[in-house]
C-alpha cells in the first residue's frame, strides 16, 4: 500500500510539474464552456408563450345538447406507455377546439384532461377499465371503475368552449427519431375496444381529428406526425373497436415532452467537445514519457509497471474529475439564467435545483465522463506510445466520427450513441424523453457502463502490453 | 555500505536477426570502478537495460546483489542508474525531475537539494531541463543516480558531454564511491576515457566478453617484453637489430619496437653497429592501442564521426 501511495505521489508530482497539464485542463474547461454557452445563447424556445399542444386522434362521436353522460368499458392495445384511449366531449370536431377527456394509458394510469391545459391523473392497474364522463355546463367530471359497479372520481375540470360532440377516441403517440438534433416523428397505430357503450344506438359518426397543415391551431415543436387512417368497427350497437394515431394534450402533459426538455443536459452539452482537453491530458501523461525516454527512468525507479500504470490512471482520473466537477457546476449555474432568458422556463421546462438528485448525477456524471475519457486516452496512449498517433486515433474516434455520424444518418448516430465510449454521455440525462424515443439512446447507467467497459478493456490491454514490451 | 555484486549469467538478447548480446556472463565486484567498454553496437546499453529490467533477456539472468532488479520495490535505494541523460521532460524543472524519482522510492525531499549540490546544479534547480546543455543533463542524470545513496552505481557513458573540469570531477566522484566500497559500473565506447578511472575492465565485442581483467594486467599483457627505440637512423637500427635475431616493428618515423632482446642487449647492438639512438626503454601500450587491437575484428559498425 505504501508502495502504491508513493507511486501516486510521484505521478502527481510529474503531472503538476509540466505545463501541458494546465494547458490541457484549460482546453477542456474552455471548450466545454464555450460550447455550452454558445448553445445556451443561440437556442430559444417559445413553448411557454405559444401554448404548444397537440390535438390529433380518431374520434367516434355523436352530437350532444345540454348536460349528459358517456360510459364505456375500455380495453386498450399496448402500443406504448403513453397510448391513450377513452371518452371525450368536445367543442365540435376541429383540431385545437375545446375538449375534456378521460383516458386509459398502459403505463401512466387513468388521466383526465381539459383543453390541453389541465390534467388530473389517478394510478390504476393495467388492463380493461370502466370510464365515465359527466358534464354540467362547462364543468366536466371523470370517473373510473374496475367493474362498472363501484366508481371512483378521478377529478373535475373546467373547459372553455361549448361542448357539442361526445364519444370515444383513440390516440397513439408517434415514435421519435432524433437525427442529430433534428426530431422526426413516425406515426404509430393504436387501437382499443369499447364495450357497453352508453348512450348506445345509431347516430355515431367517425371523424379523424387532424391538425391543419399550417399548424395554426397548435404550436410548432410539439411531437406530431402525419396521421394514419383510423376507423371504427361496430359489433352490435354497444361494442366498437376504434383505431387511430396521434396524441392529445399540451407540452408537459400526458407524456407530451419536447425534445429540448432536458435543459440540464443542454447546459452540459459542451463536454462532448471539452473532452478534447481530457484526451490531450490523458494521452500526453504517458506518450510524453515515451517521447522523451522518461518512461525508462520511471520503470528504473519502479520496476512494477502495473503499479505505475495504476498510479498514473488514478492521478489523471482524480485531476480531471475535480476540475471537471468545478467546470460542470459552473456550466450548470451559468447556462441556466441564459436558458431562462431564452424561454426555457416553467411550466413547460422544468428547472430543477443543483441539489436535486438527477442534476447532481448529471453534474457529477459530466466530471466522471471526462475523467473516464482521460483514463481511456491514457490507456490508448500507453498502447500506441506516440503522441501524434494516439491523439489522432482518439480525436477521430471520439470527436470526428460522432460529428460526421450525427450529420449523416440516424442509425449511424445511434451506433455512436450506443456502442462507442461516447455512450457515456447518457449520464448527463435528467429527463427521460417520451414519447417512445431513441433520443434516449441508452439508459442513464447503461450508456455509462459502455464507457466504463471501454476504459477497463483499454487499461487491461495497456497493462498486458506494458509488461510484455521492452521499455 | 553493503557489498553487492552485479552479475550477468549467460545473457542473450536478439532483435530480429541481430544478436545484440550473445551468452554474456560477467561479475562486477564492489570496491572497484569497473569499466564496461566496447565499440558502438557491442551490446553495452542492451546489457545495462537488461540489468535494470527494462529489457527482457531472451535467456539468462541479470542479478544485482543476488536479486533480479524487478524484485526491488524501491530500487533507487540500492541501485543508482543513469542510462540516457536526454531522458528528461524538457518542460520539467530539474528539482521536480529529481523529486518525483525520490518520491517513487520514499527518499526524503531534502535529498534532492543534496544531490543537486553534489553535482553542482544548485543554481539550475528551478530551471526547466529543456534549456540544459548536454553536460548539465549529464550532471542531472548523475544526480538522479545518487538520490538513494546507492551501494551500486550503473552509469552509461557518464563522461559524454562533460567539459574537462566535469570529467575530472566525475573521475574523483567515481573513485571515491568505489573507495567507500560501492560497486561502480561505467560504460564507454572510448577506452581512453577509462584509463585513469577504471580499476577493472570488461571489454565487449559483438555481444561477447573479449576481456575481463584489471587495467594493469591488460596493459602488461599486451605490452609484453617489447622494447621501444627512438632513433634518427631507422633503417640502420632495423638492419642491426634484425641481424641480432630480434623481431622489429616500425611504429613511427623515428621509433621502432623490438621483440626478443632485452634493453641492455638492444643498446649494445645499436652501439656496436654505430647507430645513433636517443632512447631505449620498455614499451608501454596505451589502453586505446590494446582496445583497438582487441576489437578490430569485432567492430560491427564503425563510428561515423
């Protein structure tokens, strides 16, 4: 233990007594800050001002006058945790008009919505459920029941418009593909069967409620996709299977999230270029020794090469982590007011405090990411030995290929995000993006584990090769 | 001071098809300055690297104090080594360069100041090594070797780049280290550098030991019983001496060496023949002569200087 401690102290002396260490850290901090600030300054959002909402679904409806009730037993096919099927009463059938709706979701219980502004939810077991909507004037109350006998009140909401059409609806949110930063949505068909529909009897009509192409009724930037042809098939007078696609609600409601919701991650996004500094620091810590021949002096001072490699890795990891942590906290604190000023604020955009667990994880994660990249670079430097070779390999793999992939195709970007050391950037996520998306290319820890795996493998190879080769 | 030997047993090292070290065995004893000499490419540096566990021999063992170097946890306390004076980070200050080496071996920080003083580098302690002359780097490397007050010193070409004053200084240093009972091994490709420093010589050629002997023995052996004659009448002397049954070699415009006759007999023969001469005495070979003769057939590539 003493021997390892002495090696760590010696390697720390080595690292702090050359100017390239300071320059590399400066590059890491400068590049991260520059790009995070640039992103925070240049991107703006109007989501809070423009009432971003989506109103697109298949509606099976009949006209209603005065106060009334709709009831049905709903069994929904699971096309995603935020698929929606239920009962609705609406001011006509135009997309964007006033409405109240109670719905099932496979993953998020029973929900009651009004006018893409109000939402009440109640957890419930998955599977078929009885739903009821009852309104008096502009006040709408939603109920749910496991058996149609005992009813639970979900809540009461107020709508702005005069309710004239009531019935059943099915929506299934589109799947999100992120091509670099550009989202593309792919429609997903959903379906549900409604039994014991009351009122029953003739008079039902089908309307695909579709957003106008101009997007006049809804804001830009909400997840929507060209609708798929929906429809309904009746079996008797009280049972109908409805298919449809789309989504209802406003940004921040019912799983309707914007792709730029994760402002913490956006504020820390500069690290994906700041890692250039970490690469330089890690690689130079060992290639400079090979270049000057100091490596022989080192191994003469300590023949245990594994100890030397371990001590070097630890010192580099700690130095980069500590400076990376200060950097990440600063980036978070500096970019947040800028994002606020550019429209990224509540209620659409959550702005959690630095001390909230996901933010702490992201901030510490950014430092850890840089730290592991530095150790990975040190291992590659040990294997390659030459500064130029190591830096070219690392910059190509960790900076150039990802940038090119992001601009080329979604699948290439996905491969980079899942299977290269950059998968570790997943640890910056504080928001799980929905609808179903590949924007979250890997889970927070899954992606980070990929980076850990690369680092461990590279260190293992470096250790093996170091013990084999003549110094 | 513990008495430790340096021992090579049947060391073999090949690089591709080139045999750098070929079944090399020798022992370096404490209390002496041992010169490790041979032309460039004879395998000196390779052998030293194997002694320090930097290169792995194909076969054979290298031991210091009876243990492989690899087994030393903090080797600088036992073995001080200088392999390449250029092996310093140009951006690092001299004192810091010594500090990390000291820290690796648990040597107290004040020792850094001491070895800087011993090597005359105090004023350069805070200077970056990149600005050092070769001589200063050589001193820095020697300072590093002295850090752990080691019982064994291994220095590869320590005289290289030193000015005459520096050369005198290092000779004194090495002699006093040996006098204290330490084991001192210094390599050189110039025998002359070792003439006044080394007690013992290991001569290497093409990876093999050509001679492993004391400096005195080596000189006596090669000088033999030859007599050196200085004369202005080289032709007359040649005729007279061969006539008396001696083997004569011309070594200069006015010098001859004579084999087969003693000093008195040579003087008598020359006097009898009326050949003028200014000196007759035993011939002393220089180490350089010996070395040239010994390694002539063993030079793998001659120096390009």
